[in-house]
C-alpha cells in the first residue's frame, strides 16, 4: 500500500512538472516573439526551451 501511494505521488508530480514546463515555455516564447505559433511549438518542447532560454539569455 505504501509503495502504491509513493508511485501515485511521483506520477502526479511528473505530470505537474511537464504541464508547468509547457506553460512556462509558452509564456516565455510569446513574451519574446509575440507569436502564437512559436509559443505552441516551444510549448511542445517544454523544459528543453525553458533551459535553452535560461542558458541563452
């Protein structure tokens, strides 16, 4: 029972992190490029774009 709860917490955290990463990437992208198309593309890249942005700028 304990292992099952830990697994659920980990899965929930991972899903939340992916969702937050996508939203953050889209906001950063739209703020920089003012383009919905680029925002969607960067949202699909998620954390990859966020890390790139932090390293680049």
